[in-house]
C-alpha cells in the first residue's frame, strides 16, 4: 500500500510530499507520532494531523474508527457553511489509518541531523 505523505515543517513554513509504502502505519490514529525512518527520514519524528481517502473524503479527529460515516456538520473540516447557522450531513472518514487512505498529513515534531531538503527528493519542474 502506497501513501502520499504531506510533511509540514513548522520552522520554515514549507511542506514536502513523499510517496512511500508504509504498512506499519495502518491502525494508527490522528494525533499519534511515528518514527521518520518508516518513510526514510532518519532521526525525524512526525505527528499525524489528518489525511484523506481515495475518493477525497477528509479524515476527522472526532470520528472514531476507519469507516466512512455521514455526520451532521455545522462548520469545521469537511464543511464550510455559507449561511449562519446552516448544518449539513456530510461524508467523512474516521480518525484511523486504513488501506482506503491515500494521503496522510504530518507535521515534524523532532528534527534529525540532516536537513529535510536533503532527504526529500526534489519536485521535477515542467
């Protein structure tokens, strides 16, 4: 299973994208930290902040499990109301990483000896 990792660096305010297979992350939840060597970032520690599934539905921290659920939203992740007080029932994904997840958003909590620019491959320009 290959995931697309979007890694945010709070020091430089930049984000980096890596495509890696990391089956060890299946079962982890939003808010948990994992060692960066799983995605070839030595000495780094990353915290899961969210993600989305293969169909584009966002993960929400307050929805438990790995299933897609229809919940009533008034604001926040997955719904932006245009009218004051508007609520809508929307599909969202739970807070647990499963095989259906395609993108995992992370933030760096502990830095390694090398800079992240050296470890992440450069994006090819068209």
